[in-house]
């Protein structure tokens, strides 16, 4: 992250020039360090941190999907299979499509694909 620009405020603390929040704070009164200052995040830094955390969370999810696809699909061309580009006459496809369409209910009831196949 880029170094933030600061100015000295009337309270004796450094403030961010963008959001105007202090980027320093005094330690609590009564502590041994009460007259010393420490860094604190301003709104700009908190926002940048949140965006970075979200980026890495999404990146981790994308990597997990890629890893799972490599595990699940034996052949590279299988990764592109969707319900739209498959033979609609297959009973297995109809069962799989029904399973996906009702995923939340299946997950809630702890129903796997094989349980569903037998219950249809």
C-alpha cells in the first residue's frame, strides 16, 4: 500500500489528508505509556485493508474451484461441460440437474447425489 499523506492536527496527532481521521492515538490514560503515541488505521487504510482481504478471499476461492475441477474431471474438455451443452435425453443428466436445482434443500437435509437418485 502507498504511504499515506499526513498533517499535524490541532490535537497533536498526525491525520490523513484524505479522510481527515487521525493515524495516531495516545495510549490510554493511567498506563505507563499514556503520553506516547501509537499508529492506528484511518478510514482509508481500513478500506484498503478490507479490499485486499476480499481480493485474497476471492482468489483463494477461485484457486479452490480450479483445484477441485482438476480432481473431479479426468479429461480437460470435461471442465467446460454445462447443463446447456449436454445430451438432454440422459436420465443421469436430469437427475443431476434436479439435484443442482434443489441444492440448498439437499444440503440442509444432508442428501448426497446417491440418496437423491434412489428417492426419485
